[in-house]
């Protein structure tokens, strides 16, 4: 599975305010698989996964647990 980070102004705002990371994934990926992949890849606890399909692309909002800072992961990925 490929997690492609989205670096829009809205995505950065979500990182800072809601502790949420935004990724683009394959259209057929399931929420459980995405959650497991994010937790294993970044060694964090995911509280909630939300998805959005727009223009044949699937976007994933991964809200992290309060103990894990999304801004740290975003910095590692070069989003900020």
C-alpha cells in the first residue's frame, strides 16, 4: 500500500489543530488496512480513520491519539 502525504493548506491546518494526517491512497484500500499501515509505518496509535473519494482518488484522514503528535510525523515526511 502506498501512503502519499497531501500537503495543502488545509492538510497543514488539520495537522496543527486536529492532530490529523491527510494521505492519498489506492481506491480499493479498506479502513482497517489503512489504519494498520499508518500505525506500523509511523509507530503511532491511530484514534480514527475517515475517508473521502473525490475525482476517482481516495483521501484518508488519520486522526492520531493525543499521545502522538502529528506535527512530528509531518516534519519527518517533509510536509512542514
